[in-house]
C-alpha cells in the first residue's frame, strides 16, 4: 500500500468523523445514546463509501511448501497375476505409499497402468494389454518443468506401444521395482507370427514364425502348422544355450475359399512351466478375386511409387505402371489411375469410356487442362501458367464412404497450376483446397459418378510427401495407405448403391479392439444423421445374443465390442426406422498376449534404469530403494511465496455493510421521529 493511499485513508477517517459529528453531536442539545449510535452509523457508511472510492489494494503473502512429486506406478495387467506376483505387488505398493518418511519428503502419487494410464490406489490386475510407454507420456504431461523420480512396480513385459526404454525423460530417474520369479525355466515360445490377412485361391502364402527357447541345455523341439486334423508343415528345430532363437519360413497352400484358421505350435518331451505360449492361432481369408490397377503416366514422379506401395499394402490389389502409348489391353484392369494426363492419353480416355472402366485422375504441373476439359465434364478447369501450393481442408459432411480425418490440414501442400476450378453436376468433395489460410472454394479431392462410371480427382502433385508425413507422425504408413485403399475400394466396387453399408474384419484376436462401422443413406443417398442403428451379436456355439446401439461419429456410426470371448459370432445390423438389415459373421481367435511370459524382463528394466541414471530393484531390496530416495539431495522441498493482491472494490461484503449501516440509520431515525 503506497503512502498516498495511506494519507487518503486517514483523510477519509477525518472527513467521515467530522460529518457524523456535525450531523448528530454538534447540533444536538441532548447527546443521548441514540445520537451516538446514529453518529457511529453515519461515520461507518461515509468511511466505507470513501474507502471504495479510494480502492486500496490489499497485499497478502502466503508461504507454501512445495514437495517433489514421487509417482508410484503399478502394473495392473493380467501378466502380474499369471506370474503369481499379485500379492507381492500390493505389499510393495502399500509399503511405499504409507512410508511416513517418504510422505514427509515427497508428494506421493499413486497410479496404475495396463493399456491405459490413470490415477488409482486400488488394483485388480485384469488389464489385457501392457503399455509402459503410456506411463512415460502421461508423467511428462502431468509433472511439467519438474525434476522428479519415478518408481514403477512391474514385470517389464510390454505388449503394446513404443519402446519404453527411450520414452522416459532422461533427467527424471526411473527406479523399476521388478516383480516375478527371475529363475530361468525351460520354456519354448512363439514370439511372433507374421502372415498376411488375405491370400488368393490356388496360390501359396508365406508364414514367418519367430521362435525362442529359455533353458540351460541342448534340446530339440517339434514345430507344426495345422488346420483341424490336417497337418500342413512339421519340422524339428534344435536349440542350445548359445542358440536360443529360430526363424521358420513356410509356404502354405490356399486351397479353400473363405476364412481359414490355422494353429502354429511348438513342443518337446521336456516339461514346461508355461505351455500357453507354445501355441498361436492365426487366420487367413482366401479370396478368388483381385483388383488390377494400372497407373498410366508419361512422366516419372515420386508420386507413382508412393501410390503403388500404398495400393499394394492391401494384397487384394495389384498395380502395373505403364506408359500411355504402349499399354496393350485396358480390359486387363479394373481401375485406371491417369497421372497428369495430356494429349497422349486420348486413346486411354476413349477406350475407358467404351469399356466402362472407373478412373482416378491426378493433375499437376505437367497436366494439359484444355485436353482434360475435353475428356470429362465433371470439373471445368480455367488455369493459368503459374504454379501454386495448395493445402487440404477436410469436409466432415462427405458421405460416399466412411473415412476419418487423420490430419489432412497438417499435411504438406500439393502443387498444381493456379486457376479457377468449377464443379459441374453430381460431384462430392472430400478435400477442398486453400492457399495459406484463404479458402479457394475449389476441390482438391473429389468424386463424380456419371452413366454408371465413377471418377476420382486429386488436384495436385507431390502426394508422396503426404505418405512420408503420415509415417513421421504415426511411425507407420498405415493411415495414408488406408486412405488410398478407401479410394480404390470406392472405384473398384459396383455402382449399385446400398442404403446400409457396414465395414468389419472377418476375424479379430482376443484383446484387440473390435470395432464395427456402419453408414446409412436416405432415399436421396445422403448420409442420414438421424438413423437409429442397432446390432445383434450371437455366439454361434452358445446361441447367446447381445444387443448394442451404434453411436454416431462424424459421418458414420460405430460400435465397440471389446470384451467378447473367443469364438464364432453371427451379427445383424438393423436400421430401426426403415427395417433395413445387414448380416454377416466374424471370428475371435483365442489369444491372450499377457500369458506369453514366464519371467520378468529384467534386462530391459535395467536398461531403462541405466538410461535415466536410476537403478533397478527387487522386492527384497525395497529398503535400499527407500533409503536411496530419502538420501538423494536432488529432491528437496521448496518454500514458495505466493503474493496475492486484491483491490478493495472486489470485497462484496463491504458494500453489504454500507447498505446495512444506511438502512439501520434510516430505521432508527424513523422510529425516533427524526425524519
């Protein structure tokens, strides 16, 4: 409070006192208690009003002790129960969280993790996945700009997420508390099995299997792949203490159309502690058709290779790259991708129209737009000779097929000739274009349908940069490849429009997300946002039926069926207003990834501790861990001084008091006949 403010308050006291004295005491012939009381009320109300006018700022200092956070993170996955470490984990957590010395030094925080990370002090050890990388990401965001230690009670066996060793901040020490029996048991394990989801009838498809052995002696094991009572492959694998891994590559015949479920297994004469990880089921859908796609281009460009790789990520597609002047027969292809067409493409356009082949037209700096105007009438191009970079903007109302926005607005710009593009007729726009932050009201990715033929337009080159950016952000090409696959699927499908479109997989692994997506279109084939969709799931063996509602999400309806047990299921999706139905089936394969382990991953947890300059501990050394945390001088409580400045005008109760004083004065004067 400044000197000027203090002087004004003193002056306010004098003025308030003088006025109240003059009104009630100076003129009064008889200084009664009523006069004194009225003088006090007048003094208080005048002084309160003057204080509000001066509005002094009240400063308050608050001292606070800020402790270093100490997250105690518990592995809540089912592998803890499977390794018989459940009781030990609860005991260790209680011992740490209730330690009075740790409570005095640290701000204790209790968390749990399996596939998700959340704050909790109660654990059930039923998590179907283990994601240690989620611990690193969440602790970083919840304790920003703070150096703190972390204690993780876990077996270290991660089943999902990125490598956790390098996910934690190196300035924050991690102290893994390793639980589970570290004794080496004899164990054979199928670590990983790689197989494509689809195979083509009468072909052979490859299966790659990674096997591992844990033990101290030379031993042989039998590895087989079977389907029902039929054995397709059987071989003997030798292991030793110095040779503990093996890779098996097998070609299996696709001799039956439909979903085929196989079983890979490894066994020996020796007794094992855990035989659950000796078997792994896998499924392949054998199909007897393939989509042949031709990329027709007169120039070389990185886009062509990126498109080929993206399309062939789905093994139902085969891509051939050809020049427009040497292509032999268009009848061999289901879809034509015409990359930056020019006059050389005239025969291609003419033949495609006659054959009714759907096309995907991609433009760029080498496109002859006058020629393109002559060959189609869905888009009218009025282009200049200047080049321009165009950014993408997602249209959430697009409804030709279900597609999610995986971040189109953040993708690098595509380059195209600058000009005006006008849509003509029935054109659906998935992506519109903008220059910097200015919308051009022109399409970037559009779809048209005319006389039974479908055409897609991508207006801009350098889409290879989109694929690379998608990989940088997601560490996988999957989202971009799925985006391209949706376009190819739209062009490859027949032109008969269905009011109810349902997307689902033919099989799922236990523990994986099971999601079914549906779209419902009204009589004008517009996406119906008021549709009421339900799904009935029936277990083929038990005949038990469960019903769910599909929830609206952007331009589709979705249902999550997590929690279903392994088995075959028939399902039916129904639109309740129109009674339109779609029926199909899927299979959930029996596979519990959390039961694949017989020992904790001591090596990786030790590597994590070393990476963050911490140390790995075991249950019998927990006292050493507590002592280390208490003696570490890096983690000290900090005294924090918080200064709070509050203007007097914010004090509502002062205004209330002034009102009370004035009201009381009026009633007292009225009662005593002084008005």
